[in-house]
C-alpha cells in the first residue's frame, strides 16, 4: 500500500514539476528574445541567470501558496472544532 501511494504521489508531483519547468523555460526564452533580439556572445550565461531568477521566484511563490493553504486549513479546523465545543456545552 505504501509503495502504491508513494508511486502515485511521485508521479503526480513529477507531472506538475515537468509542467512548471516547461513554463519557466518558455518564459525565459521569450523574455530573452524580447530583451536581446540579436544573438549575443554571452547568450547562454544570460539565459542561465534568467533561469535561476525564475526558479527562485517560482519556489518562493510555491512556498507562499503552501503557507496560505496551511493557514486556511488551520482556520477551518479551528472553526469546526470551536463549533463542536460550543455545541457540546
């Protein structure tokens, strides 16, 4: 059972991860084309720096979304437990 759960979770997160990387790569290439229409000698280095920026930005955004979701879940649990306590009195 554990193995099936782990395989499902890894498969599900892997597909999300691949989509996120594709989108980041697409945005990096498009931004590079907009800002540097000509081919420059340091093109690869510039694209590498842009990738690093987008990766760190996406990680920060994902962490904020996870934190917001955790807070929302905790608030719902607090409200449900408070209702249970009030009804028990």
